[in-house]
């Protein structure tokens, strides 16, 4: 007896829930690689979701993402009406438009990047090791220079085991595309970070006098795990913000 196929509506919910979980970079890479191996319906549904809400787990993935943004999709010989494409998708029928034909540039609405500190206990006066911070800078520069991702609305930056100063010196944010209206900055800690140290980092944070970027397009600001002082400084960097959420 053949195994019944999962309805595509349910499949989309399952994939979306997995994709938006708080996963490590390696877990994200595993999910991305394995999703292409299940079947064509799973791969196409995964592509719809992951192309809309993009996660950047590594420098190599970022390079590939930029390449896909700059690559125009090939024209369909017999274009399928949009309503038919989605009806076929949700009926579980093979879609005539494959992921290779989808425009990654037009699909992208949000980008999330995790910036882990690779040295939780650095020697005194040695800067944090944040290589993914440079990846963020390069990504934003490419988006700005080549006018990519016109439908991008939200940028989420998640720091892991890091202090609060890096975001203010992150020069790439000076090139934040003007279509981005929601900036999300969060600070989380791994099991290797003692809880008292995380609290001490917040207590020691002082107001800043200089900033290396301003984001005038940002209307909504969400901040998780930071002190009121950090939130206040981020508001100064986003002078037109109307909605501030501190979690």
C-alpha cells in the first residue's frame, strides 16, 4: 500500500516551523542540504519559504546567496499563470516552475544573520573574534552597490556570547538598503557563558558618544537581551524609528 502524500499546506507549515526555529549555523546548513534530497515537492516548498526569509549561516552561503541575487531567472517557455502555479503546489502536483526559475532577488523579504563570538573568554584587551560580522558588512555593501533585494524589509542580527559595542561600530550598517524598515538586534548566550557574566556585560554598558552609521529608513526597532542604554543608543542610530520593542 503506497504511503499517502502529506498535503502541501501541512508540508509548508512543517518546513516553515523548522526553518524559523532557533538553529545553530551547522543545523541550518544541514537543513538546507537535506531539503534538496527529499523530493521535488519538498524542495520546491522549502525554496519558497527559505527564499522569502533568508538565513545566512556561513560566509560560503552568503557568497552563494549574493550570486543567486545577481543571477536573473531564465524566462519560462510556457509561463504558467500564478494562480495555477499555487493551485498545483497546494494540490501536491509537480510545479512547472522549478527553484532555478524563481527569482531569489525578488523573493527575499527578510535576512537573518548570526554573529557568534568565537572566543568567549579572550585575554584582557584582546578584541572579540566575530568573523560573521565581516560577512554582514560585505552582504550589505553588495545589496547597496548593486541595488539588490528590492522587497527586503527586515534585517535581523543575532549576537551570540558577544558584548554590545560591535553593532555600533559595524560600518556595513551605513549601507543598509533604504527599503529595510525593520531592524532586529538580539543578544543571546550559549551554555559556555556564565549567567552572571551576561548580566555583568549589561550592567557595564555605558551610553555611546559616537556612532559609525545611521539608518534613516528604519521605522521599527526590536531589541532582545540588551540594556535600556543599548536600546537608547540604537534609537539614536535610527532617528526616524516609530515603534521600539524591547524584549
